């Protein structure tokens, strides 16, 4: 029973949630690198606003420059890769005794990065500025929201535990 009680700790929960999030980001980066064109098309269509309602009052926001699309997509991949590295480092720290504070700080940083990417980048900029919510084919709002929720739950747990110790 002692082994089971150790599995029910906040540390194990945070390690598991951080690990799942880290795995997810590693797979995102792997997918974006090995299947570059598919998600590049997503970024291209969102920025071009070519599947939105084509309202002339907002179409001036559209970006169709291939160079800008490439730069935007590479920046997204780089952000995802750094997020993956931070979260993997957090998992390693969680697994090492005596590294809980480092692990917690890295997990918080990784989840904040995820919120910034999916909440700020995909929901706010993609969804609202580029009107992605209007597209029936290139709409990533639901997936972005899921990612914001998962990262936010991790943040609440990690920061709640930090406050409990202070």
C-alpha cells in the first residue's frame, strides 16, 4: 500500500501531466518537420484568409507572401521545439530527486509557452485577426482551445502546489 500512496502524490501527477504534454510537443515538432507541407498549408490558408467570408472590411489583413508564410511557420516550429525541450527537461528534473523546484519552474515555463502559442498565436491572432473561426476547412480553434485548457490545468496544479508551500 505504501507504493500506491506514493503514486498518488502531486509530484507524480505533475510528472505525468508534464510528460504527456512534453510527448505531445515532441510529436507536434516531429510531424511539422517530417510532414512540413501539410501544416505549412494550414498556416498559408489562415494567413491568406482565403477560406473566410471574404469581408472587405477585414481582408486587408490577409498575408499572401510565400516568404512571410515560411517565416511564420518556421517561427511556430521553433517555438514548439523550444517548448518541447523545456517540458522534456522538466520531466527529467521531476524524475530526479531533489529537483522539484527546478522541475516545477520548467513545467510552468513550458505550459506558459503553450498558452502563448495556442492562446495568443492560434486563438487570438489566427482565430480573430485572421478570422480563422470563419473557415470550415482551415479552422484550428477547437484544437487550440484544447491545448490552452491542458496547459492551463498544468499551470493551476503546478502553481497551486507552489503557493501551498510558500
